[in-house]
């Protein structure tokens, strides 16, 4: 298995990325911006629902209401959590959040 970085003049389509199993780096400006935007919704959702710190995908910036994705979080994990935050704005306090809630099924 090889690892590396490729630069293209035009973004690849989703099919091209799947065909070549390419995943954009979270260091790409557009990916970082998308993740930071998603982190705002996910972070607020995590706080609103009392998600334990060790299960959170975001951290709150000091002195503000802005959230950032944790460094270990993948864009796929954050996307799943973002989708979940839109589908289920709150969840039952009787249900404990499982780590697999953020993982692919």
C-alpha cells in the first residue's frame, strides 16, 4: 500500500475518488472549512445532548462558542455526526450514547 499526496487542477468527482479510493486530506482548505462548519452544528448538538467529553468529536475554542473537530476525527465520522444532528436534534436522556453512534454501520 502506498501513501502520498496528489494535486489536481480541478476537483475529482465522487465516482473518480471512489474508483481510485482517494480521500481528500483534512489539510485541504475546502475540507478543513467544511469540517469546521460541520463542527459548529455537531459541537452544539453534543453540548445540547450532554455527550461526554471522551465521546465528543469536537472541542470548544476557549472564550467562545466556536467548535473545532478533534484532531483524530475523520471527515467521514464528522459527516455521520452532522447528519445525525440534523435527523435527531435531541435524543432521550435514558439512552446512553454509544461510540458506534458515530461509526459506520
